[in-house]
C-alpha cells in the first residue's frame, strides 16, 4: 500500500459555497478512486479564492459596521480550512457510502511553523483583502500591517510568503492516518505560526500550499506526492507552436527547464519546485503533476508528468 499526499488546488474548488459544493463532488469521486485502489491518502488543498472571499467579507463588515471586529488573515485562513474541510469530508463520506466503503474522514485545522527571520518577511508581496483609502490604510498600518497602492484602485494589505519549517500537528495527522482515517490537512498551506518565548503565535502570511504539501509528504515519509492542477501534464514551450507535453522528468531535466524559465512563476514553477524538494529528500520517491480528472490514470502511469 502506497502512502500518497494529494494536493488539490483552491481554484479547482470553485469561487462560492454553491460552486464549491458542486466541485467537491467531482473531487471526492477522484479521491475515493485512489483510496479504493488501496492507497493510504492524505489530502492537502489550496484556499486562494476561499480565504479571499472570507477576508473580503470580514473586511467589508468591519469597514461599514462598528460592531464587526477586524479579522486578521491568520484567522481567516483557519476559517477557510474548516469551511473547505467540511465540504470535502462530507463529499468524500457520501462517495464512500455510495460505494459501500466504511472509512472515516477527518479534517485537521493545521498550523505550520515558519521562520520569523525568513527573507520573505522583509518583502511582503501577496495582496489580500479589501481596498482601503489612504487614510484608512494609514490607520491600519499603525497596527503593524503593510499596505501598498494598487493600480489606482486604493490600498491593499500585502503579506509575506515564507517557506514552511514544521507541521505543528504532524503527530496528530500521522496517528489518524495510521488508524485508517483519510485525513485532510495543511489547508491553504496551513495557518502560519512562529515561536515566541516558547509559545506558538499566529502571523499574517501566506504559505504556498504546494510547499506545505511537499513538507507534509516528506515528514510523513510518503511514497508519492501528487499535485493536481488545471492541466494533465507539465509542458515546455507552453502555449507556443512547439509546445511539448512531458510524461516524465528527471530531477536534472526539471532543474534545467527551471533555468531556462520554462515554468511560469505564479503557476507551474512552484509546483515543480515543490516536487523537486520532495523527491530530493529520499531515494525512490516520485512526484506526479496532473489534473484532478486524470489522477487515477497518472498513478497507473497512463497520464500526468512523473518526476523522480
């Protein structure tokens, strides 16, 4: 039985609760296909659209209603883990029931420790939340937040994107998985925390979910990391007449393609880099990048891009 960490993209889960309910039904079918084949699965997921929706709603409420408290990104990230986890685990439970499979599913709201000296904290670049006037932004900057002017549309908070250092709930995830429970964890990359005076403290940041998924897969000593995206295979010369879809990449080939700038920074590059980080750590591992709907075929070697 293979232990596999499967990372779902947040964009694949829709832009609203209604869209997400429909999307998770499709995701659940693909996930249970993998589980039914005898694999030990741990599910990770993104939360970009979902945490954005929550943050905008909380910011708008705070802006227009004095009784609504300000909700920091770290709290919104935790809310998104519960919201997405609820929909995912319910859909997986329903799919199990249809197939007469008796297996529990659980979501772990996951904290991920980062290094407060990570260079990312010196250069916050990730815009989050609502637009504010200059005066409103200045008032909020007094609370320690960072704002930038955004293309004449107002001021938005920006946060850093540090690398994951440690999965805080790792032992819980490991014990649940060892008990036969399908676990959903590190949602949205996890809620970023730092250590201060021996205690965990939440911090406003965004951890890339592919990096956290690779970290989780490494620390669980998984056999495979599967990153699900919008395309069936990784391509070089993407969207050009000489585009070439890749069924397999060695580590050396992938590193060369990165040097050539073959992968877009905000899209395929972090996925390939996360896969490399995972397979580098131990011999015999492999990572797969493919779409949600070809995941089963990819594990069988019939689709997707394998990195090993």
